[in-house]
């Protein structure tokens, strides 16, 4: 069974969904230290004035797990919706996806950051990209140790035969231990993604998945993984 393990991110870029599509089981690993100025609570969108950040205020406490991060002031939700609408109202597929955005930003009140992030990732994967991958929580599996050992024992508990990893993990993964455990280790290659029709002639594609979906609709999967065929 092919497995990937990543921390949940806020409306992440297309590469995140590419790795989800690659595997049969995707494990959210959020019982880790929260890091400031990272992808957990922010991402970029394209606006008429250029690429800009959408950031969720979560406070400055660095001594907490991702699972413990709360969003105490809900006013950010309408601000993000208004910014998305102002930026994408003329995008070809905004009208189609507007009810989904209204539900997320205006119809629900979120308390924990990871719950919002996971909801967005899972819903976009299943309903808007047609991905059939199963999702799970790292706490559902047995593990021991930290970093390399924790990840490897978690994968063993999940029954992984192949682990698809992002290239950043090369800093701490010991490939020989995966070989001994009978788990094939493969590194995800995020290069080569084709350009897609984008508003304002932005030319910046390292942005939220929402930019791709709102501009290309049902053709979005082609620009993530379909082009490789």
C-alpha cells in the first residue's frame, strides 16, 4: 500500500494534492510542533494587485502542537471570503464554487486550525478533484520515538509497502532503515507542472489550489497530474 504523511496546510498548492493523488492512504500528521510563518495558517492567492497572503490569526505561542492551535477571533473568515470574492469574482468558475466558499467561510465557525485545514483538503480532494485516496490521522496508528523512528514505525503500523515523501524529508530520513523494513521509499518530484490560464497575467503558480480550481474548473486535475500521461 502506498502511503504519504504530511502536516495539514491551509488551502495548499497543487503539489500537495498531487502527492495525495499518488497514494492509497494519506495520513495527516498534526501531533507535531506548530511553526510560525509556515503553511499551516496561510497561503497565497492571485489578486489584481499581485500575489498576496491569506493569513489566519492564531496568536504567537510557539509552545503548542498543531492540533492545539485555536482560532479565537472568527472575523478572519469574512475577510478571507471577501478577499477571495474580490480577487476571483471574474474567474471562469467562481460562480460554480461560490456556494462551497460561502459554506466554509460564512456558514461555519471554526475553532481548531487543523479541523479547518483538513476539511478543506479532504473536500477539495474528493468533491472537486475526484481523488479517491483514504485519509487518516497519525494518532490512529502505533509509533515510537521521534522524527525518523516515529515516522517509520507509524508507516509500519499503517501497513505501508511504499512511502511517498516530499524532498524536504531527505534531511532526516535514513533510507537504509526503510529498505530493512521492507518499505520502498520514493521521493516526490514537484517539477514540470504546466502553466494554466490565470487572471491578471500573474505567472505565479506556487499559490493556493483555489487559484487553479477557480480558473480551470473540471480541468484542474490535468494541471496537477493528468499532464504526465
